[in-house]
C-alpha cells in the first residue's frame, strides 16, 4: 500500500481510538454492581490510641436491630472493622459494603459468624476504604436482606474488555505509523515494503488480544468475599 493509504488508516485509527475512549467512559459497563447506596451512619465518637485511630458508628435501618454499632480501626499498616451485636446469635451473616472517600463502592465482604458473643471478630478492610455500611443478611435463620449484591453479567465484562482492547490496538497502530513518519523518506520506504511493518501490526493485535483475555479471565465474577473474621476482638465501651 502507498504512504497515502497508510496515513488515511492512521487517521482512522486515531478517530476510532478517541471514540472508543468516549464509549468506555460513557457506558460505564462495570458500574452499578451493587444495589446498596451509601447511607451516612451516625458517628458516636473517635478514640485515638498510641497505635490507632478508632471511629465508632451507630448502624442504621433494620441492621440496628441486630448490630448496634461498629468500629473502624485505622493503624499505620492496616484497617479493620469490628461489629457490636445487639445480642448473641447462633448464626448471623451480613454484608460489609466498603466505600472510598468519594462514596464509591470498592468492595463487599460477606461475613458469617456462628455462636457469637457481644462483638464480632476482626474483619480486614481495604486500605483505601474510608466508609462502610453494614447490611444485615440473615440472623438465626431469618432472612432480612438477600439482594444486597447485584452480580455483574459477564457479557458487560466482555464488551468492556473488547472496547479497551480496541482502544489499545488503535493507539498502537497510530504510534507505529507516527514512528515511521519520524524516520524519514528513506527508512519509511524500506519499512513499508518489507514484512516489519506488518509484523508490528500483528504484534499490536496480539497485545490487544492478550489485554482482552487478561481483563475477562482476571475479573472476579463474585462481588463479595466470604470471611469469618480474625482472632482479635474489640471491646466496646
């Protein structure tokens, strides 16, 4: 193909790349993975110690009938949560919805605890977690909430991965051509007439395919992690 044709293809790839970025940002296919919107819980008090900062909150909604309050403990190296039960339970399960400081969901933990005392065991949180909502699931066989988490369809994940891979490929295609243009006329003709040019395109396509596979295969189908807690406990005063 002539240099003019390659330039047309380069411009087309830039246009497709820009449109792909706009689609990825506008469609937000990986958004709305959860039913539960952030609810501001009442802050009871904050307690600072030599090694941590502990913020104690009252729960809200139907959760307060089962879990009275919870504490978020922040240390230099980690962050964890302990819940204060309204009474002892034979078994209880609840969802800990984690939010960033911008109130965006960053993870959900499904906690199950049997033969409880007054408080739960330590539940590790993400270091980026700024707020939580505790949503009761079941307690002693009684189901309170069952649809806290909305599973994300894999079809959306695949479409998202395909758009990202398309953006990646068109970007590499444009960069490849820009590099050829910078080389000048002599090197340009040598590259265009040999297999190196097509090899670069094939390599870009292969990288985009790998990007697609990694996105799909590494995406977690489950939005909640099931945990039973650690060994330590927090004494509520």
